[in-house]
């Protein structure tokens, strides 16, 4: 195996799409389960008809994007172009201050590009094999705004958990559904099931954030992101604040959730080993103004095991990313 820098079609077959809901079609509450494996074996969202990845997950396209925060300031991003295919995992690495978080905020619609375009769309049958929308088939695509991206559900996991300190675990997880006007009984069931998926069980639900370890707080943050059934998951160094052993454990658990849900994932990290281990592609950015200087394809199949980190092929792929990062710096 070797890491390829040139773009190409993904050879991964479209997996069966699953969701967070563990309930019958009548929406009766399901029985509580007590192990993470039991939850995962039971998790199957019941949706009539046949669905494929290309009909559900988000496609993201940056086209010659430039971002300047003030008229007199230097650009944070310059001529950034890439496409993220639906249902794939892409890692983004680069030196501090190169604009990685700005890229995520543009995807989320929290910022607007100064030049160029950012489109986030629900992929359809009119989407090309590369995931890029065809001309005349923009659907929900377009410059990001509240009006131009209806139906493309996006979740954002920040570096810090950003939990409300006066709310317990369950109340923090249910917050996005409350804001969306979801009926309280349905929201409570969804929140409980999202908690169970990330290893937070009934004994944890009434705890306040100050009573939780850093790792447990990040589980709450992840559950809050998953509770809305996102098509696009944006993660800005979500594991940076935990110790290395827990970080590796959470890495495996997050990958397992992604393999079950297959949201489109954009993952920012400073750790090259982590970027390669999790992703199908690693985008490498230059120092500010941020540009994409390399697109490294990661050839290893999923599921990925911890032993992969010690293989020669993995080391070679990490070296490819590190070399691109070094060559992109002055």
C-alpha cells in the first residue's frame, strides 16, 4: 500500500445507512440497554424504501475561496479549492494560524467567503462520481447562508466541550432538539439514545459538567452533535484536551460511530498520526494565507485497528503527510 497524492474515485462501497433511533415505527420508547455493544447492535433507523449514501449525506465544495476579515488585513485563506465526497472522512492538517478553523466555520455557514464559493448540499443522483454537483443540478448548494442550505443538517464539535454548566448531561444533549422545537417526549428519547451510543448511561445523565472528567465531557459534546442525525459532522480538534491513552480509545469509538452512521466528516487536528489513522484523505494546508498544498489519499480499509499504527505502510503514509506539511512551509 502507498499514499497517493492525486485525487481519484473512492473504491469504498456504499454501506447500509443506520441511525441513532432505537424504537419501533410507533415511536414507543425502547427499553434501556446497558452496554455500548448492545446499543450498536440494536441501532437501526427504520426508514421506508431503499437509500444510498449519495442520496443522504452531504457534499462539500470549496471553489477558489478567499477569506479576509478586514479590508486592510491579510487574507486568512487564499484560493482554497477542494471537494469532500458524501459519506467520507477527510482530515485537515496545517500549522497553527493557517485557517483550519476558518475552513470549518465557512462549511458551517458561520462565516461567508470574501471571494469564491462554498457549497454544502445533500448529494443526489445528479451528483458526479467525484461528489461535485453537476452544472444545473445545484439542489441546495450555493454560497452558505441560512436560506441556501435547507435540509443539510450540520453538527459542530469544538475543541472544548462548551457545555452549559447549569444543565445536567441529558439536558445538554437535548438542547439542539429543544431549539429545533422537537416535542419533548421525542427529544428525551433521542437524547437518551445518543448518550448510550457514546457510552453515557443512565447513572451519568443527571450529573452536571463539573462532575465529569474531561473525557466524559467530550462524550457529552459528541452525543449533543449526534442527537440531530447530522449529514455533515465538523470536528475542530475535539480530542486535544484528553490524555493520549483516552484519545486513542475515543478515536476508535468515533470511527465506529462514523462507520455506522456514515455522515460526511471533516476533522481538524494537529496530530499527523491521528489525521492519517482516521481519514480516507488528508488535506494539508500552508501557513497563512492558508492554501491546500497536498491532498494525500490514505489507502487503509476500515475498520482500522490499533495495530495499524505500528505498520511500515502507516509510517510511510504519515511521512507523506509530514513531508507535504514541511514543503508547504517557507
